[in-house]
């Protein structure tokens, strides 16, 4: 049975760890789908920390863009995260409308599978409005994609200071 869960919140709010605990409560052998593009050594160290935190019970997939390439039928998967996934598409194109359409299409193809999907995302639009036009465009894209996923989701959890708050 297909199930979509969205976990959202600010940076360092506990989203990823909550998603991982949830996945382990639903499956003894979940999948971790990492969407990050490793830009520098500091970020590479973050990735290593995340990998070390997860145990051998996890199957790991590194996929920056095309999630639907992977058959997760019958599995429970954490997709971490929508923000970095959006970045990977936006970085190449920087056209919000085309990027949003591509993301929605890929999301729909990926989630057509019979699996449990736990998406992690950031609420980057909670702060002030940037004076940078590209950053404003990305914030719009991210917000619209979060709304799209939330509409499709069976559950939405907002993480606040490590505390999960059920939204939907």
C-alpha cells in the first residue's frame, strides 16, 4: 500500500533523525535515498556523519535527480531531502516554471510505486525576504514543491526544536 509522509522544518530541527527512526519503526531494512550533490569537503563530512549514524540495516542510494530510476516497491524509504533535490534541478536550469514542472513529473513517477515514502524537506521561506533575485526564485520553487508534496502526502509532520508536530 502506497504511503507518503512529509517531514518538514527548519535547519537542525531534527527532521532527518526523526525520519530515520520512523523508517526503522516501519521496516527492519529501510532505504535511504540521498539527493545531495557534494559541493565541498565540509559537506562531504556531513554526508559521512549521516552515513555513520545509520547502521548496516539501511540500503543506501545516492540519486541527485531521477528518483524514479529506482524500484522501491514494497520498501520503506527516506528521501533526504527535497531541498537538495530541488537545488540539483534548479542549478542547471534556473527557470522556476520549467524546474517545478520537471520536479512534479519526477515526483509523480517515483511515488506511483507501491511503497512507503518518507520525504524530508526544509521550510526555507520562514525567514525574511532575500535581496537576491536567484535566492527568491529558489525559495518560491522550494515552497511550491513543498506544497505539492504536502497535498499528496498522507501525513505531514513539522519538526520544531526536535519535537514532531502533526500537521496532517
